């Protein structure tokens, strides 16, 4: 018998959508080689937030929280790198 609950389903859907959220933006910046409209502050704060969530996930402990936010941290760092590489040089 499958152990299914709404709580588990919502948790898994939130993990997937959180991880998928930055994929279209990363893809667009990579394909167009243009990142001038991406805010460095947003990239920094999202990365910092992911670090805090990973730390919190270790403390409570929650493997799902750690993994989701570790992947988000990687995606944010990729976007941050692309923003620096393809963004305006005046920042």
C-alpha cells in the first residue's frame, strides 16, 4: 500500500516548483547572452536565503529542505555568474 498524504504531495510539489523556478531565466540568459535586467541584489539575496534555509534544514533536520535549497543555491549562483558575465559592465 502506498503511503500518500496531501502533506507529502504538497511538499514534493513545492520542492519541484521551487527548483524549476529559475530554470527558464537561466536558459533565457544563456541563450540570449543578455542579463542586464537581472538584479545583482536579487541574486545575492536569493543565494543568501538559500544558505539560511540549508542551515535551518540541517538544524531541524529536514533532508528535503536541505536538498531543495542546496539546488536553489547552485541555480542562484549560476544565474549570478551569468549576470556578471553577460550583464552591463557598468555595475
